[in-house]
């Protein structure tokens, strides 16, 4: 009441209990601890299989989106600064897989917004598992996609409860990350319901501009930070939908699939309250290979682990093209995905292809970037257009005869179109012609 009476205070609202030292914690049904238990992570069933690949158990989850293609070529996030907002990073400072980060002074800083202290290595191990996908370096065992990046580790989540104050901790952490020159924020956290019902969100609030945490994410995005957020693990819950801040328009929202690329039932679904497609893309979130605080590997489930696989890939791309904006990174990741032409509420645009994204991010003049036949046997064409313009796309046979011609409108920048072809046409070599007002671009394509 005293604060409310101050002349510069507009309003005062209750956002959560204070943390009383020595107070016994009661684990909430909505806590991360219980969410992990519900997702049946298999700490006890350690996978003892060996791999002769230097990426070890991480190979499949990286190869699924061609992140391994970038990694093997030395694009491992060097020169990129990543903030990881999570519930704690238990024992990360003692595990050999992360020793390189300390030896090379690439843990830039840490802060615990819940307890207001620097120590983050004695709390929950959820963030440790997330960091496995980002920065672990244990060859032939577990390898993260961006072990050469710099990291800021920020604890914003109290794993034993769920109050609105944690969304404010997220906001504070995003401000901290911005002040420290962060390029990417990985947020394997999501908010929908809270322990006190009055603090919870209605689905109508998942419109990209209402919840505290989504507002914070959108502001951070506008400052040039790529926000990569887990879509949520509510697919089997009555809520079912994505959680904040993954509803943000500028946020790259990540859902989960299994090793075959199939959506898994726990992965939250879209669309947003204002009918935008979410999640944006997906990655391996079922039986993801991770590290536990005791140094053992285990298979975990959750969009929490699909999220850092994508964040690591974004760091790889940013090393390759360091002048790229956050939205350019998001654009090429989404444009490269295998379900781009038919996005849906389960997997969005699907699994990205980071090899393809790496080709797109380097182009800045009129050119045909890629021509290939997709699973539907239609022609997939990716073109960079220097201006918004109308174009004609033709296909010529080996004798120079035009066998198909279609008209398209290109936006300035990257364009990906699907050209439906006559399925009865004979197989063989054809030439693709993209007729711009000022020039004609040509590429060969072989009909399957």
C-alpha cells in the first residue's frame, strides 16, 4: 500500500511469493520437476551403444537437420554469444564435457534471478541437459552443435513452483542478455498455467503481444536478438496449445519430433490465438541424447531439447554469415524446412535443412540458389530476387522446347516456390529458366 501511494507508481500487482530462506519447498504440479517426470525421461536406462562417429550419440539428432554438415566444416558457433535462460545448470562447471568452455573463457557470466546471486551450478539440471545440445564436447559420446560459442547462463525459473514472477525474471534476463551483446537467446521454458489460477493465461492471450514474457521476447527480438523458444510439452494436456513466449511473431518457436521426423504427442500445437502458424519448425525432442549432472548420458523427451538443437544451428549459421540479422537467421531456417509448402499446427514448416539454409544465407543478388524435386515429385525452386517483381519460370527440354511456363510474383529477397509439373512427362534433362525483367537465370534440373 505504501508503494501504491507513491506519485510515480501507476499500479501494483501480485506476481508471486517471495523466496524465504529455509522455507520448505512444495513441488508444484506444474513445476519443471514434475513435467520431466511426466515426460518419462530415462536416466536409469542409459544407452551403452557405441558410435564410431566423432559426434557419437548426438549424430542422429544433428544429422536430422544437417547441423552435422556445418559442424564438420568447422562452423561451430565461433564468435557468437548465446544466453541460455533456464532453471539451473547443476554440476556443469565440474563435467569434462564442458571443461573447454572454462579453459577458453567462454562462459562470459552467470546470474540467478531467482536467488539474486551469481551461482547457477548448484540448482536444477534442466539447463545442463539443454547445454548438452548446445556446447558439450565429449567426442564419440555427446557433442553440442555450437561448442565454440560464448555463453551467458541465466537462471530465471524456480523449478519447484510456477508463478507470474518467473515471466518477469525472464524479462530481466533478456535485458541482461541485451546489455551483454547476446546474439541468440535459448529459452527452453514456456508459460500457460500458474500455481495461482488468477495468474494463469487464457488461450486468447497467446496472440504474440499480451503476456509479459512474450512482450519481453518481442522487444528483445526488435533489438536484434534471435529468440529461440520451445513450443511447450502440453500436447497431451487439456491445454494442448503452445506456451508463451513461443507465440511471439518474431520468436522462432520449436516443436518436437522423433528420430523418424514424426510429431510426438506431447509437443504443443498451434496455431496462435490470432491464427498464425506455430510452431515454426521442429527438431529431435523424443529420445534426445543428453548429459546428466552425474556425467552419464541419457535419453530425454521434451521440446526443451529440440529448442537448443535449433539454437546451436542458428549459431553455426551466424558464424558463417556474421552480419546476418536475427530475422534473416529465422527466415533461412524456416525457408529451408521440409514442410515449408504445407505448414500445419503440429510441426509448422517441419525439419530445417541447415545445409540448404547455409546456401541461402550467403546470397544477396539475383540468382537461383537451389532446384530440386520434392517428395511430391514437384519442382522446388529457391531464388533470391533483388526486387519485388513479376517473373516467368519456364522448363525447356533438351531440344530447347518450352514444355511448361508459369507466372509468379517474387518479393524482394529469398523466395521458395513449388512448381507442379505434368507427371506424364518423360524423365531426362531439362533446363529451368527464371525470366526476370532485367535478366534470365538458368539452371539444370533432371526430372525423376
